[in-house]
C-alpha cells in the first residue's frame, strides 16, 4: 500500500528544500526526494553569495534586484552562522563602464532594498594599502560596497533539517522514476537502494533543476518540454592571492564580471563563467577554455599573474535558467519562472515546475510556489531562524568566544569552524564530550568521528564526499590519507 502525502517535491536543491521547509511549517504532509545528495549539483556549485545582483541593474531587472536585496538581510538574520557580510571593491577601469555609471548603480544598489544592517558604498583610493600592492598601477579609484557570503550547500541542508523537524519526510538517493496523474492526485514511482515503491501525493512540485524538463516529460509525456537554457558556471580555487577580508569584483571587456573572494581562510575563489551547456549535468567540470578565461580576466587587474596550473581545485555547475530566448548567456534572466499545470480543464491535480531562480531569493520563491498551489497560511519563514541561527548577526563574535571558553580543550580556530557550520547546535555536535578523547576516532585535522556521527544522524550525510565537499570544505584542508580515513569510516558505517 502506497504512502499518502499532501505534497511531493522532486529535487533536493535550494528551491526544493525551501519549499519543503515552508510547506511543513504550514502543516502539510511533505515528501522531498533527491536522486543524489542534497545540494548535490547546482546548489553546491555557486559563487556562494547572497547578493542583489549588481549587474542585473544593467539589464533593468529592478524587481529581481529589489527582492534580492530585501532577502539578503532577511537571510542574514535567520542564518548568521552560515551567512555573513562581505565588502567588495569594484575598481574603475578606464574604457569600461564610466565612473558616473558605477556611482549611480551603487547608489541604487544601496537604497533599492531598504538596507539596514550592511554598511553603505564608499569611494576608495586604490593607490593606498592594501590595494596598491594587489592591483595594477593603472587602477587608482574604486568603489567599496556590501553583499553577503553563504555556505550554499549548508543552506540547503539546514532547510531540509528544519523541514524534517517539522514533520517532512526527506529522502536522499531516491529518484522519482515516474509520475501518473489520477483524479485526486499523483502516483509517483520511486527508486532507491531498497528497491522500487510508490507513493501518493495530492500535489507535486518539480524542483529538479537541470532535470526539470525530464521530470515534466515523465508526468506529461504527450507534450514536448524545452523550457530550459543550461548555463555553465565554473570556478578556480587558488592558494590565497592577497591578504585581507575584502573581495574584488572585476569588469571584463565582454561586459561580464568575475569575483576574487577570500575562501576557506587559506584560499582565493575566482569565478564565474557563463557558458552554454548541452551535456550531461551529472558529469560536469571546468574546461581549459574557461580556466584560461578566468585567469586572463583576473590578470587584467592583479599585479601578480595567475595561471590555471596554479589552482589547487576547481568546481563547475549548471544554472537551470528559463530560456527567455536571450542571445547572450550572461543576459538570460536569473529570475524564477513557474509553470503550473492543472490539466486541460484546469481542475486536475497540480504540477508546479520551477525554472531559474537564485540562492538569494529561494525563500521568497518557496512562498510564491505555495501561493501558486493555493496553500493557505502565513509566509512564516522570514523571521524563523534556521537551525543553529538563533542569535543576532552582531552577536557572532560574542557567541563564538562563549563556545571557545566552554570547549577550551579544543583549538579556538576549530571551534570557529564548527560554530560557522552549526551555530548554536555546536553543543549537539560535541554532545557530552569533556575532552578530545571523547570525540572518537581522529580522522585528520580537527575532524573526529563525533562530527561524522552527527552529520549522518541529523544532516543526511551518506558518503565521504557529502561531508568533505558539501557539509564542509574539509577536502581543501585534509591530506589524501585523512580523506581516505573518512571514506573508510563511511564504508564501515554504511555497511552496518
């Protein structure tokens, strides 16, 4: 006998996770299925920014920018452990956008979203430290403005964790292989390691990202579905290229921009590209051409040139954008688009498909999706903290010091890493440990079995890669021997 749900969500990226959390909080019986790991694709391959999208102003996407800027501060308030402010320096480069245009754009950026927490734009002299030692001598004036960083894959996991705690059923490594519409709802065929089975749901949300058209094809096979434009975004990770916590945003002569961002304490993130993609989204990596493009673009600004072979790592993903027939991949709308199908007569069980969107607006998208489906209840997620985020952004340092004092037997920088990941739930990770020896097997660096046990029990981790790259970025910090210990630990645990 199949299980019954109010809402089935196909796709465990940020959009699906946000909808699951919102719907569960409104009392719906929710099932989310993801064929791989949560944030296993697009939602872990972003530039990891919660931002308004400064360059979208040029494309006159004022509503998207305003909504994004408002959401930027809302998200900072509900998840101050995984989201924090950054200051970006935009150098003025003669021959590209004129100073007046940059000033005007940043004036709008400062005021369009009712900024409250973040400091405003200011002009900076690039001939002074620290910029004089980092940037080319021709660059003399820049503009510094605010945006925010986000641990993108952790944002997805925390939304699913909160949804689960509110009653949602979250199933990873579970693929939806079929959807059949009936009189009162949908029968979904699911496949995972335990085999094939079916569930029933009154409504379905198709949040499958790069596979959204494929899911549509299973649900409505009689119609051709070609709504997506897949745009690849790739990044390079270098050993730290400059000191300081500020970031750079560099204009390119093709009207695109790239970022140079301090990353994981010891590194600098360079990205991103905008390249059309037609391959298999399951198998994607940066191309030699993209790597060369990123380095060439950065070298227009940096005094010390970089080359692809100097990168320690890279990652790439595809953005499943709505195909608005734009001629240029960089100008395709990043706004989200809904397609609501209720059958030819408009009275059949609903299937809502989601195209596009960005991390910054995921929470708003979720509320709009439930509104489209006719789900009643308040959009409650704007003020409810995500797990571990129950403190004000300005309290971060004081809270961190409190935990460093509580766990004075663990290195202070390691407590910082844990607090950044888990916030006030660091106590649940540590459990009743009174010293290092209580944390179980040492796997390398500051990683112990206790943390892996927490991630398996609470955060849906099922493999070493889930932990080393998505729940954390420890893959950048642990040597191959330590990573192999993590793989061995999971092999033993999953066998049990």
